[in-house]
């Protein structure tokens, strides 16, 4: 039976508890919250949706589409009959080459691999050091994404391994892999059709983001729902993104999970953040920051607001947040 | 002996409490946006701190799970103890301008 040395242990335990509590509360005790000090003051904004701007087909990059945008009747989620644009995207970015994803070995630098984000507010370069540091980052010694003998990173470098790992239910044999797929596995991109109301219709109740797509980027790439980070990390995998926050699987092809600036093709003349895509409800999605590096302070719960030029529109979240918008303000096509 | 047992139980309890506390801080923070909305309803205000940044927003459903969607500029938390006295009045700095 273990005997406790009470004269020593009791003060020790009290000290540990005190330190622990201090650690828990330290940031609050030592820090004072002040209100935002910077605002996007260039435009008059509010969060009403009285003023809407129609979808402009000419905002899309020409090579982003595999056919001309056509018009057809559609039924919206609120039951209204409306006119929608049918937009057929190429499924690959029209304005850049898809980048690298996984590092090859534990000495790889940031230039030799892509990025990772898990929604917690940090973007990581997937360097060799990042691979080495995974057990500490995720506080789990089971992480071992490389061969200790060779220093080579375990990468899903075949179509079969891509198929087994680039999915929510990662096959067990691909645990502890950096997951990447080649765009060649999907013949250069998976084209997809979107029906988007030409004139967005604001609804009285916002619609939640499901596990389907959120919208479409102006360069022909799908804006996907948040990546299933729990499933990815739970399988001890890193589903590497290229530097544009896109990655590939065999079902969706190349798609974005965050806004890294690569699809901001429509620069705004008034210094407002550039436009990067449309949400499925037809409202535009613009970048997070204006030309002065400022983020609006009056965004509503969907991350949208209204100004005199663009009407109601969204501002994408930071790439590290694994999302674009918070909800749909308008009705989507069924 | 009775006093010894009481002290032992108290010490064990304290150690367990501290280890639970340590475990709750052991994560990498990736769950913070979800944990911020664990006991809230949709559209309720929320905030969380992760990687020395404070995010403020509302709870929204993403794939049927509530998470805190930020709608205010990120703020960075600065530990007062690491700042010069002249800078201690503003210990949270907006990250919106980067």
C-alpha cells in the first residue's frame, strides 16, 4: 500500500491546484478586452438586405466555365419560382496551377509543401518540422507521419491510397499519412453544375450550412462546406491543402475549404475587398479584408452586410477558420 | 489514522482535480469554435480564444453541429506581463489590420 507523506504532499497538492487555476485563468486575469480599434470605414454599411445586386455572369473567369451560363426556371428553398443561372464550372482553377500538398521528408521547407488548418485560427505550413511536431501539436504520441529510418513522410502517392484516405472514413492502413491526390486522378477536374438565383431573395430565417457546397468561386472551383477536421485528425491524417486552401478527392475533385486569396479576381474600384465567388443563394462572397487590410465590424451572423455598391454580400472568413460564410441569408435553388 | 485517511483523500482529490484541469488544457485548441457553442442555441452570441486570439461571433450550424462563427475582427490577446507598462492599457489588439 502506498503511504503518503502528508506534510509534503498536502502543500504540494495545494500549490499544483493553485498553479493550475492560475493557468486556467491566467489569460483572463492578465488581459483586458477592449473594443475593436479598426474598422472598414470606406463604405456605409448595414446588415439589411433591401438592396440586392443580381448575379453577374461576367464576373466569372472565362476558362472557369465549361459552357456558357444559361437561364432556367427554378424553385427556391422558400417555395418561390424564380429564374436561376445554370453555371457549369470546370472544377479546376482557371487562374493558377494547383500547388503542392504534402512534404516529401522531414527536412522539407514551406516552399516544398502546402498548408494545413483545423479551424482553430492558425494556418500551418506543412514543413518537415510540422510533421515532426504533430505529437506535440495534437498532444498525442500516436502521431507518426514519417519513417524514422529514412525521414520520408508517409504520403498517399497512388490513386488507390488517395481513394482510401481522402474520405471521412479513412481506411485504417492509411492512418498516419499525409493525404494528397493528383488532379490527374479526376482527369484534370470534376465539372459541376450550379443553379443560382439570378436575383437573390433574402429570407426571414437564415439557412444553415450543411455538408454540401456553399458556393462557387469565380475561377471555377467549388466552395465546399468545412472540412471534416475531426474525422481527418481522428484518423491521424493531415488532408493537406495547397497554398490556395484547396485539395482533391475522387468525389469532389479540387475544392476549397477556405479563402486564401487565390480566387479574388474581381478587384473593387473603391478599395473594398475583392470579390471571389457567389454563395448558392446568389449573394456575392468577397474577401475578408479591404485594400487597407481591414475587416468589416458590422457583419451579421452569416458574415454579411449591405453597402450601396454591392448590396447585401458576404465576407469570407479567414482561411484558418475552415469556412467561408456562417449561413445563407437568401433562398437557394432546390 | 482517521486524519491520515482524510488527508490522503483530500490530496488524491486535489491531484485528480489538477490532472483533469491539465487534461482540459491539453488539447490543441481545434475544438474551441465548437466548444464555445456546446450549451448554446443557434444565433446566440459566442466567443473563444485560441492561439492567443479572441474570436467573437454567433453560434451557427455547420453540418448540423453548432460552432462559433466569427463576425467581428479577430483580436490578439497580449499578456500584460510581457508588455512594457506604457502598453498595458491596451492588452487586446485587433488583428483586422495585418
